[in-house]
C-alpha cells in the first residue's frame, strides 16, 4: 500500500572528523582576532577597561580549550589511538 524509500544504513557512516578539526581551528582563530581587536580598542584607543572585556577574554580561553578537546577526540587526531565508532564493531555482512 505504501511505498517508502528506506536508505541502506548497513554501510559505515561518513567520517566528518576533518570538518570538526577545521571548524575547531577556524572558530577560535577568528574569535581571538576579534577579541584582541576589541581589547586593543578599549585599552589603547578609548583608555577604558570594563568587566565585560575580561569576561570575554575568559570566554575565549575556554573556547580554545573546548576546541582543543574536540580536536583531541577525533579519530584523525595525533592524540587519539585508533578510535573506532561502535558502528564499526558489528559485522554487517551477517544481516
């Protein structure tokens, strides 16, 4: 009665680790650039410093640490040791 297209999900899913690494590098780089420009403007040009400047600096440091954690957890990372997804442990040829 109903004809439903069911995708073949017996193949291993696409590995997106390279995209994760790229985003984890680019996002903090841009954040650092903008925060440095903001701090330079506040301190050198305007000669003022507010609490939000220091909170932004703390947020950027935490963002860099989070990105480093993401990079370290990807399978292509130098720090990881041949990690595999649980999907890859099952023998799908038996299905």
